[in-house]
C-alpha cells in the first residue's frame, strides 16, 4: 500500500483558488441601490437569477479538483482541460447575465461599483482566474 499522492499542479491550484473566490463573491453583495435618508438600501447577491450558474460552476470546479484524490490511483476521464473550460464558460455566462440583469433592473451599472458591490467584482476575478487555469491545463500533459 502506497500513500503516494500525485502533485496538484499550478493549473488545478489556480482553478481551486478561483472557485473559492467565486463562491465568496456570490455571498457578498452584487449591487446596492438606494439607501438614502429613511430608505433602506436594496441589496442583492449572486444567488438570484443566472448568478447561481457561477456558484454551481465553482462548486463543480472544486469537486473536479478533488475528484482524482477521491478515486485513488486510477486516472479520471473528466479531469481534462476542456471540462475546466466548460465550467469557466458557465461561470462567465452566469456573471455576465446577472450583471446585465442588474443593470437593467436596478438602475444601471452605477449600482455595481466596487465600493457598493464587491461580490460581483470578486466573482468576475474568479472567472478570469478559472479561464487562466484552463489555459494552464491546456498546455499540461494528461496524468
């Protein structure tokens, strides 16, 4: 019996960190409108509408990074660069569609400034990181 574990690699590390950024970003506010004197602010996060796609893609990415370690020494067929690319695309579509919905429903892109809505910016940074991880995995040889 061997306790040898294969190394994670830079692409999978970046994918895991990016997925955690997306999950954290979904929990933070994605927009804030109103909030003047005596008026409560209207706040929303990434769990409404298509923003949930980014959250689900991030969870699937974390499961995909952990899957080879759960399967033991056998190679896993879905642990390939194109699966990470698909998940990055789903997360990007979720963030983009939610941003457009916020812009049309709650008063424009001014409600999504970084000081008012850090969540959407954090999730977008996670999507960019996931795309970078995909390019890293594209050049890596399969294990």
